[in-house]
C-alpha cells in the first residue's frame, strides 16, 4: 500500500479508531472514495475497546459485512514492545513499535527483533526515531527533530516504514509552532531512499506543508485529534439544539449519528488532500 503511495507521490491516511462508529465512518468513506486506508489503534483505544482481539474481530467482520473492497490495514499506533506482540497475536496486519524513548542501541535491538517476528508472519512494521511532540494516550514526546543518521540506522533494520520526528506534534499546534523541518526531512529521505516516511500529528498541519512533505517522501499521514474534534462539535450541536429531547432523539443510534457523519466529512477532506482518492 505504501510502496505504491511513494511511487505515485500521494499519502495514505491513518485514522485512529475508538469504537464501532469511528470504524464504520472511516471504512465507508474509504470505500466511497475508492481510497486505501489505515485504521490506527493506540494502546489506550485498544484497552477501551476491551482488547486488541475485539478490535481485530470487529474490523474483520465489518469489512465483510459492509463489502469493503479497498485495501485496509489494521495498525497498532505507538506500540510498546508487549503491545506489538499482543497485536501480532490478535491478527493485526501492521504494528508500530515506538522505541523512540529508549536509547538508540535499545531501540535498534528491540526493533530488529520485532522486524523478524513481524516479517515471519507477513505483518508490516513501522519504527520511530526522534519522539513526536505532544501527548497521545499517555505517550508524551517533546517534538524532536530526528537525526537523519539514526533514521538510516533504524531503516537498515528492515522496517517497512519510518516515522521521523520533524517538529510535528500530536494534538493541536500551538500559536508559536515553527512548522515542519523540511531540511531534516530531505536529509533523511536522501539517506533512506524509497522507504516510505510517516508523518504523525496530521491534525492542523497547513495543506501546503502536507503537500511538500508528500513530495519529499511522506507516504503515510496520521490523523486522530481532528476526527475527535469533528465528532465533538457535531455531537455538541445536536444536544445544544435539544434534538436529544425530541421524540426518540435519545436513542444512541440517533445521538451518535451526527458525530459519525462529521468524521466522514473530515476523513474525505484528508483523503483529498493526501491524494489517495481513487488509488485503491
Ligand atoms: P493527531 O492527533 O495530532 O492528528 O496525531 C495523530 C497521530 O499521529 C497518531 O499517531
């Protein structure tokens, strides 16, 4: 999926899921737009959904029941060492091992072991160098710029795609954010060649920066907070308009519908920006 994206100069969106509504909204949007898609699951979201086995079973069944034919990857987002093994066992098609908080030697050791395990089972693996700033499900990073030589070291372990910190952060960007470091991105790209690069913290990055990042080899872009904000706003409007008090407006299927539709809107917008529409 991502090799094709590098060759075609577009990026595939990773949209994080939290529940059935999220999953349904993202899968149907991908199908309606003939776009490949990556469903991201953080360890916290996995726990919330009662475990990775539940998630894998739900996604598998939903793909079948909804007749989803576009390529779908089920990917562990910012996985711990143990989390990766749990997802491999649960039937995920892809994992991210986030060893960025370990000293580089330990990151190398753990990543190479996981690369072997994943590849023996036909699972793809993402690694990270230079932590992504902000906070996501308790994983806190300071928004480092990854050292291109360290990226090369991790890339050479045989990972399938690499997240390199280039000043990107999770969540909303602060007013004084300096923007993405394209020099660092270009240097990393020069060293690692055609290995797909991953841009985390996709929420709120201006469109022009996204396009430039894609032109420099980014082939996977992670979006989480923006879906949450769209869901929140639509749900708030529904309740503030008193719709939950009208007729059967209290029915959870009605209560969650505006938020679910809102996720579809933002996911489609991102797929357009990333250039993945009609690339299934
Ligand atoms: P945002 O929440 O900033 O969109 O980041 C998502 C992400 O990078 C998931 O790994």
